[in-house]
C-alpha cells in the first residue's frame, strides 16, 4: 500500500498510476462496507495509506474528477471503519481520534460542486453511517457524498435518495441539537434538492 508515494512527470504513466489507485480504493471501499471484514483492515500501514490518500494530489496530473475520487474513497473507507465506534479500534497508531479529526479536515477542504466519475446503484452503504451512533466527522463524509451527488446528477440521485430513505435520515440529523454547522449546511443542500419536485420518482439508469 505505497502507491501514493509513486509519482512521475510523464502524464501517460501518471494517468496509469492514478487509475490504479482509484480502482484499488474502489475495491477497498466495497470491502470496508462489510462489517465483519472491517476489523481485519485495521493495520497501521494500510490505514496510514488511506490517510495519505485523503489529501492526494499530483503536479503532473490535472484530471480533477480522478483526484477527487481518490480523496473521497480514502475518506469513505476511514469513515466506514470509524463508524463502528471507538471501542472497535484495535491499533495504537494512528489513534481513533486522529483518524476522525483527519476525516473532518479532509471533507471540509472539498468543493461541493466537484465533478464525479463515481456511480451508485444504492445509497444504503452511505446511509448506514447516518443510522448508527458514530462521530460527526463520519456523518460529515456521508452527507457530503449525498449532497454532492444530488447536486452533480440530480435526475439520477435525488430519486435514489428518496427511494432509499435518505431524506428522513438527513432531516433527523439536521434536527439533532448537537449537529455541527458544517453538517447542517450540507443537510440543507440535500434536503433542498429532495424537495424539488422536478426530479421525478424514476431513477435515470444511464
């Protein structure tokens, strides 16, 4: 797990490296969604790789959507892992608190209008984080994901958000007395899109 240390000024080679990292993180993200497997991912070197990729960049590669997917996927993996709670954290370094704080710093640095090359058939893996008792930075990642996708491709993702019960979960999160301002703002964005009746009940499969 040292791909993030590899760089080159050759744009063709850099494209291959970024594609490899992005695809690797997509696979690891699917694994991180499985509760029974997440504890086996708690290896310091592996987690530190995800931490590094939360802020991945390259002066030799300017495909913003690819870079964004790497950051998003890395933070998502860590969010799923931390959503199991402090009691599930089995390693001394990095600490649970360090990872949680890092997620918040990373997500707060992202632009909500970032273009995406990712696709979802269901929001249930993301919404699971909103259903469990876990630190707000994990929920920040989840709400950013939902708000960004609804903004980027509303005809597809707004109906999906409604279908999967996301509107109710986001509304409940927004009403929590301790809901931080950064999460509240993202909740408002998602709820505004969900209230727009121009996005009908059918999910665009294109």
